[in-house]
C-alpha cells in the first residue's frame, strides 16, 4: 500500500520558533527643483521619483518642489532637511544631484549631514544610493572632488588678490566716511548734530563720531 503523500504545509511566519519581523517601509521625502526659465521638467521629475518609490516599496511621507534660480535661497529644501532632523523621514530622494545643490561641495555637505542623522539619500539619475555600501563608497570619491573644487576656488581667490595688489588697487571695504571727512567737519561746525550728519550723508553715527574725534578737530 502506497504511503500517503504528505500534504504541503502552509508557510509559517515563524523563523526558528520566533515570529518573523515585517520588513520596514521606508518613509521617503521627495525633492524636485527647476529653474525659473525651465519649468517643463518638473512633472517629469515628480513622475520618475514616484514610480521609483513604488518599485522600492517605500511610502511618500513628504514631497516638496521649488521653482527658482540657482542662487536663490531654497526654503523647500530646508523644510525637507528639518523633517529629516526630526526623524519624520527615513531617506531623501532627488531626481538628479544638480537639482539638490549648486556645487560639488554643496551637493555633498547635506547628504553627509543626513548620513550622520541616519537618514538615507538617493539620487535617481546617477543611481547614487547612500543607503548601500556601494553608494557610500561613491560618496567618498565625490568628497575628493569636492575638496579639489574648494582648493581651486581658494587658488583663484589668492591669485585675484595678488593681481589686484600689483595693479595698485586697495583691497577691503571702501572708506566711505573718511572720503566725506571735510563735509562732516563743515556740517558740525555749522551746528548740525552728529545724528543729523549721519542721516544726511547716509553713513553710520559711529563713523561720524570717529571722524570728529580725530586730533586735528576740536569741538567748541
């Protein structure tokens, strides 16, 4: 008599007698940015990021977007970073690195802060995922380029200052009040108050007092 075929058992949710922990669903914060003159890619950025989140099985906890020039203050990005600091999101997702920051240094400084907070950073176009060992290794290589960029900027600044000195240019803030010293003394001699002199000449009252305190001028 043939032995009875064992009926297949349903898969247990236990591992070695312990309940299997459900996989954590990451809370993603999405950041999209376009320049004032190039707004047509905004919908494309949002669509690509939302599709990527769906494929990874994450949930969108926060989504922000900005339309501004590169030099403008990025208030939406700061709002996203504040959410990360409060641990309201587990990772930040951007469409491309140049959407996140203006320079290599800027693009790396905030992801490094996020890493210290235990918050991941993913750039979709470059396939840069700082939640993985490979992504963190790539970030280390980018940090080398960031330091190289900073050194180039420092060298250019030093070269520019040296050239300006050779050309006889005076460096530093212009001596606005000193150029108007004669007018300051003239007005004061006419009985005009120090605060009124500062208002008329559009300079600080401290500058007026400093000019008048010089040894060659004595108030009556």
